[in-house]
């Protein structure tokens, strides 16, 4: 095997025979040969050090020849997979700062949570926008007794309330009566709205009815007799009335529900219409009122039944018979001296 020095010398002879042998040429060629010799003898053979020749770059690379079909490719040999990239410690060094930041953050958060647990709830600072916004009712159930009286139109609510007022000293507030009074009050901005609703058996917006009821309750409590026990008749006729009243005015103790078949209620209303002078005691309005009762008011009864606050009474018999049952059931619910 030829030594690197001998190879360099041969190369020098070959090159000098191809180019004119001027002194400067010879000197240059000699230097070139010596430089080649030096590089061949000192550099270890390495894949990275070999620069690809232009023809090698034009040759299709393994990836360019790769087929994406899953079937066999005849006699073509699958090129071996490229070697895995060398693992470098640099990636691990970049990863650790994140681990440290996350660990510090989690630790700090746990510390804050544990410290907050030690503070009694009353002393914990709550951001203003997270403060509870639920209003407190104007009257508490401990000071004021409210019984809602429900039933379809013509079920006999007003008749039973009058007897309870007489015997037990309740204050009777009929939502329908308050609305009719407001409708007729000179200068009322709700007059026409109430008139239209009543005629069509529709429900008046809760804000109006609740404001009238609260005003009437305040007036009753401010009077010399200062009665704090209320029968609120014909209310709530819709879920929003029920929820709002209990939220802003007073929680109700229970609901007296007078249950009566439509045929009986219609008979009573048509009879009453002969003398009542009410704009809604006629066949057309009665039909609409029944519809509203089934669709809008019965869900209120169902809501209170779910909370076990309903005293349901069959309102088909005579007023005396219904009243006897009413007294008996109220005694059971509220005690003998209700
Ligand atoms: O209770 P009454 O039958 O007197 O009610 C008459 C009308 O007053 C209802 O048909 C309805 O239009 C209106 N009203 C209401 N909300 C209530 C009570 C009565 O809109 N809670
Ligand atoms: Mg009535």
C-alpha cells in the first residue's frame, strides 16, 4: 500500500505533466499536493466531513424515492430508516426552567388556598363584582304571615277569604281588585294596559301587580290595627310573580288551592256576570281565563306542591261545606289558633 507521502509525490508528477512547467506553476502545484497530503493523513474519515458532489445532490434521495402505497414495490429495496437524531443535552436544559416555574406557581397557589381556609368566611374579602346580589325581602316570614289563595276563575276564592277575614282577622288583598282599582285611578299610566289584560284574561306584568300588593301590605301594617296576617287572593298567577314576590316582598307560608271543575266554575261566572258588571265575566273572556289558568297558573300550584306548601281543597260543594273543610285543614297546617 502506498504511503500518503508517495501518493502526493505521484499527484505532483501527474499534474506537472499536464500544465506548463513554469517555476511558479511548479511551486503552486507542489504546495497544493502537500496540502492534500496533509489533509488526507490528519483527517479521520467522517460522514459529515465529506461534502456531497453535485452529481450526488442531483441523484434522487431516499426520501424522494419513497413510495406512500402500502403494497410491495417489486424488487425495489426499501432504504434503511434514517438514523435517529442524536440526543442532545440542550433540550433538557431548556425544559427544566418550565418545570421550576410550574412547581413554584402551584406551590404558591396551594399556600394561598390554605391560608384562605384559615380565615373565617365572614372576614374573607370578596371582590365587589362577586358579592351576592340577591335582595332581601321587605318583610320576613317571622314578622308577617302570607297565605296565597289560588284556584280557577269562579272557584270561590273571594267567598272563602271573606269568611276567614271575619273569623280570624286576616287582611284580605285581592290582586284582581287592586288591579281594577289601579285601572280606574285617574292618571294611572297602567290603566289601559290593565284593562286590555283583564278583558283578554291575560296576566298583567308582575312589576305592576307586585308593586300594588306591597303598597297595600305597607298600608295595612301602618294602620292603627296593624294587621300582619295576609290572605293574598288570586296571586301568584304566574311563576315570575311567585318568585319575585317571595324574593322582594315576603316569603309565603302556604298556598290554599281551591280545586273546581271548569263546568262548575263557568256556571258560577255566568251567574255572577248578570250583576257583577265585570268586563271579563262573559263567555269569550271566561274561555280565555280558563286557558290562562291551565297554561300559566297551574305550574305555580305544581311548584308549591313540590315544596309541600299546598293545602288543596275541593271547591265543588256549597260555600259552607268548603269553608268547614278550609278551617279544618288550616288548623292542621298552622295550628288550632291560626
Ligand atoms: O282574580 P280575578 O279573577 O279578579 O282577576 C281578574 C283578572 O286580573 C285576571 O283575569 C287577570 O287579567 C288579572 N290578574 C293578573 N294577575 C293576578 C291577578 C289578576 O293579571 N295575579
Ligand atoms: Mg276574586
